[in-house]
C-alpha cells in the first residue's frame, strides 16, 4: 500500500492534474533535449539540435534584450505555464477516461479509433479554442485531412456509427473536463490498495 506523499498525490491526482500541467511546457522542452541526446541512433539528430539551438538563441535573445531581467524570467515562466496547460488540456479532453482497448482485442481500425476518442461539441467556438482537435474522432480516422473538412466529415462518420451500432462519443468541453477529473480520481483510488477485491471495487461508490 502506498504511503506518504505518493499516496496523497494518488488520492488527489484528479485535481492535481491541472496544476501539474503548468510544468508540462518545461517538461516537453526537457524531453526534447533528452531524446536528441540519447546514445541510440536518432534520425536527423544534428539538424534538430541545430534548429533547436537556433530557435532558443533567437527567442531567448529577443526576450532578454527587450525586457528587464526579472520581467524576462517572469514572461518565460508564464509563457511555459500557459503553453503546458493549453497543450495538456487540449489533448486530455479528447482521450482521458475513454475505453482502453486490450492489445489482443480484435477491432477494425474505424471501431478502435471511434471508441477511444471523444469529440467536443460547440461548433465554431470549440474549433477555435481547440484548433480543430474538437473533431478528434475524425482527426484520428483521417489524420491528413485538412481541418476545414472535419466538420462535414463528422456528420458522415456519426451517421455511419449510428447505423452500425458503434459508440460515438461527443460531449461539451465542461463535461469532458469533469470526466477527466473523475477518471483520474478513480484511478488514484484504485492505486490506493492493490489487494482490493475486484468485486468490492466494482460496487464501491465513487
């Protein structure tokens, strides 16, 4: 059984998810560098490292040239925090809490993509806020499709799924975030006791 800080985080991870996303922007940059610095063969390693270095030299140079030192650090902190929060929430609402398909499950491509993805309703405003990722089902089915065509494709895919009894999930942004919190909270509670009887866990209120 987990104790201390780990147990506390697990019990509250549904709510801690969003504050922790404020660190995700910095983490993504760190993971990029670590990935390129690994001893294994990486295609285009030196080109990417060169572009990475050039980007940061120009970006950080401009920030520290224009702004006073303290304000420059504050600007970078806020920019990375907003970037991490926006990226994390944009992807979480599309997948977190959706069914996880076992590796040995026999599902066709369409059924697998539709059942594991969630669309966000709201039309123009949802598309503006999420950059087209609100049509996540269609994005997975047709990854090379131009974003302006996803809305029309959604109507075709949704009708096809309805006709063939394939679960097609679409919900509002607020409800999607609520689902994310509930799911992470439920996972955290499950991690509290690895020896919990599955029958008890099934009927325990959440």
